[in-house]
C-alpha cells in the first residue's frame, strides 16, 4: 500500500529544481495573501465552505500529473488539506508517488523561503 510522503521544505526545494510538479490546492485569497512557491500549479480543491468538485478537479489535475507513477507535491496552508487530498488520490485513484509539504506554506514562509505573487 502506498502512503503519502511528508517532505521538508529543503526536500521540496530540490524537487522544484528537478521540475517535479508542485500543486497548491489552497484558495485564491490564500495565494494572494501569502504568495505561492515559484512555478506552482494553482488548483483549488476545497472552497471556503469545504465543498469540492472532484470531477472538475481531477480533469485539471490529470493535465499536470499525466501518470499514476509520476511524482508530485501537494501544498496547502498547514498540510491538513493535503493529507486528505493525498490520501484520496492514493486510495481512490491509485497514485503512487504522492508527497506533500510538511507544515505547508506556513512553515515555508516561517523559514523565509522564496514566494512569488502573480
């Protein structure tokens, strides 16, 4: 059984250099408030009420992650939503190389790592 991998900010920086897709699942107002990691794919999963549209999200996600074996990293504010989404992708859709940023953007910013506003 595959499990969700927790990554340190340092590990994520190396994966960015290797062009591993980074997918920020937060909402637009969160991106605007804190910025994002450079070259991240912005793909909101939950709206402000906790609702989601799996079919639409998966259609967009599959344009970024084109194989069940492809490595990718999920990012949210504190790594709570990415745990839910990561486990969902592993258990319900068979993805094998699912990781998320431990501590989320809160830790990334706390460690004074690069963010971009676009």
